[in-house]
C-alpha cells in the first residue's frame, strides 16, 4: 500500500518515492509514498510531475485501488525499483484546499440555520457546489447564508484532522448527519475533518489548516432543483 502523505499533511507538496508497481497497459505506476491526491469526495485528483534525474514526467491522472495510489504518465514507464521525486501543481491544489474547506463551512452554516444535511457536491479549483434538502428556502436566504459563511470563515477557526475507529464514528451524532453510516463496511478507521465549532465530517480530501486561509467567498446562486432540493454554488472571491 502507498503511504498517503496528503492524508496527514495537506501542505506537503513534494516527495521522494520508489516505484513499487507498474501497469504498462494503462501507462501508470504505483509509488511507495505520495503527496498526489487521487481524487474522491468531490475533490479532483492532483496534477504535477515526477522527476528522475533530468527527466520530467507529467502526471496526467491519479487514481487509487486496493494496491495503492496510481500515477498515470505519458510515454514509456520507468522500471520498478526506480527512485523518483514528485511535485504537485501547488497553486491548483491550494485553491482546491481553500474551496474544499469553504464547502465544509457552508455545510456548517446551512446545518445551523436549516438542520439540512448535504446530499451531494463537487468542486473545481476556486469554485464548487453542494446540494441540500432545504424545503423552506426563500430567495432572501441567499445573502444571509453568504454573510454568515464569510463571518464564520473570518473567525479563523482551526481545521483539524483526526482518525476515529469505525464504531466510534458510527455513533457520533455530528458525523451521522454527514452520512458516515454510508461508508463501505470494510472501512475500519474513519478520517474526520473538524472545522472546530462549526462542522465535522468524515472526509478523505485535503483542506487548509484554518478558515482564515480561505478568504472571502461569494455565493453566485442557489438553484431550485425541485422538491426542496437546493444546489448552492460558492466561489473564491480572488478567482480571476
Ligand atoms: Zn469534504
């Protein structure tokens, strides 16, 4: 299995690693450790490069399976046993970390106001969306939610990462509302992201260490998808 450096240190942007597996049909290699996030939970996989001496190999896709984290490369693959260094596209990743943290903060604000759980979501660097079941949403709720979200972010709340045994996670009320009970049964340890005092969820993605790093957020729209289903879009204000 690959050591997932991003899981405990979201700020690690480079690593040294050894190639421990290779799949020439798909053009991908397995590393013993990595800073490349393989995607999941609405957060896209990282991009970046691997280096062997003077050679620079573009990582065009990252995926995971039971063997570990696969790095998809263009061109011929270096041999198993080769040592490489890797660098992620940090500007892109950091914008994803800020966007992802903003979406969690939005979950907390919507929960506190409407007690509505999130039902889905997705993001790109700098913008994302979450779906909620909010039957009593009114048009003038949008600026209120936007203001409350920015107030919460400006409180400089800590964002903490921890790991809980599955049994404890299944009985934690703040995690149950984010549907921890829907995680595959085989998962024995649950990674938890806690925006202290605002939102706690089971999550595999990468986030910033404090809400002050997110900056200001706009909510350009909240679409009505029928039957109380609201799709709320957020955007980092410093995009473009
Ligand atoms: Zn998340």
